[in-house]
C-alpha cells in the first residue's frame, strides 16, 4: 500500500493535523445535509421504491484528492424501469495550488419531470478555487447551509408534498 501513488501520503504533523481537521469538519456538513435531505424524503412523495442514499465519497482527480458529501434520491417514473436521480452534494478537493470547494444540486432524469426535460440538469453550482484548507472548510459549511435552503427542488420537479 505504501507504494500506491493514489494513496494520500501524510508525512508531517502539520499534514496529519490538516487531514484530521478535514475529516472532523466534513462530518458536520454531511450531518446537516443528511438531516435536510431526510426531511425532503419525508415531506415529498418520491413514489414507490424511491430511496435516499447519503454517502461520503473519496475520489482521486487530476487536480488532487476530493472528499465529498453526496446525498442521492433515486426515483422511478410510473411504469418505467429506469431510475432518475437527484443529488445534493458538497466537497473539497485538495490541489497543489490550494483547495477547491464545490457545492451542487444536479438531477439526472430518464423522462421529463416538472419543468425539466429528460437529461442531466445542474440546478445549482458554486465553485471557489485556491483556498487555504481552513478557508475551504469554512466555505464548505456555508455552501452546505445554502444547499439546505433549497427545499423547493422536489416541487420544481413536480413531486407533491406527502
């Protein structure tokens, strides 16, 4: 494992402290987003066999490693086997020139829903580059708070309140 180039190598006490700060801070916005999306799942009728999957994803990109809180709703059109998805997500990517913070609301529709056609739509996106880790984590928390004000998204997709 030590020779794996995809593994993040924390070699100094400062880097270890930064990683600990990233992981502990990520827990708060993930929990806030989880509470929000759970309330949306309860408040709206997403249909039979719908689901909500909260996750913390770790991915390695060309820019550097990314840690992202992602909350996915899966739902089906009546008499349709293809799943459509609604994502609320926010993450931090650590690069050689600083951190990138990005929050998004995307929907991937297999058929038209509400005011949207059948394709991937980005309903909200905010990206800020070249931040220190401390500034990035502060920004991440603000972005998640902004995501948690978007309770009208299911209604815009045509879902009725339960």
